[in-house]
C-alpha cells in the first residue's frame, strides 16, 4: 500500500482487483449471452471436452471485454477502476473511445489472460505481473500507447469499501458460473474452471 501511495504507479494487485470487480459485475450478462449461444451449438460435434472448455472460456472473455469497453466508454470509467482510482488514457491524456477500449481489452485478453486457456493463461498473468513491476506499465499498454496511472489516494474507508465490493463481485461471478454450468452441462458443455473437476472425474471412470 505504501509504495502505491507515493507515486502514480499502479501496482499489479490494484489492477487485478479492479479487473476482478468489473468481471464480477459483468458476469451475469456475459454468462446469459454465452449459455444462450452454446445451447444453440451441438456439443457432440466436439469430441474433446477440454476443447469445449477453451472455446467457452474464450467466448466468455470476449463478451466480458465488450461489455467492459461499452461501460467504460459510456461512463468514462468502470466501477473497478473508479473504486481503485485507476485512470486509463491515451498518451495525450485524452479519454479512450469504445474502439480504443476494446483494443486495449483485446490486448488484456491476449497478453494478460491468454484467452482463459488453462495453465497458459496463468503463465501470461505471471509474466504481466513481472513486466508491470519492472516497467510500471503492462506490455499491451506500451504496445498500443495507453497510460495507466493512479488518479489519487484510496484511503482507509475507500479501501475497505473496495474489499467488500471485491468479495461481492467474486460471489456474483461464482454464483453465475454455477448457474451457467447447471444449464450448459446437461447439453455437453463445460464452462469455467470448476468444470475441470467434472472433466477429470469422467476421464477416470
């Protein structure tokens, strides 16, 4: 906390918390659209459940990124970034348009999350953590010319509110994921990491 209070540098943990808050808020809308899409697709066409997991994860992330870009363009920021006082702008200081926010989110999805591909995505998250700690900016922000800075101090009360909001967002995300799997699994689809356990049990049978 102290390191982030004395400069405009946004620590990786702050970025991650802000992103998780936003993902939790967008989850109900993204999962609703995802489940509606996958139910219209014959899962029997894909013989490997791991492939379905990757496909559903990539589609989910794309939906989340589109919603995130739309909300950010409409209100100038997202709830997570607002609460953590993270400002994302062009190098000139101008705010991001929907297209530019979508471009940045594609960078986050590709270089930051690896499109939710198991293990590969986690490795990329670790790589970006190291990059941000070393150069103060993520690689996708440097490549596309975005500036990410701390807009101001968070403070104790704001920090506590962020913690509560973070827990609520994660709860919403987990709940909607379980609901999505309850609907999608009978149709042969696997959505999210909690489905890996079901996949493993089927393999062992």
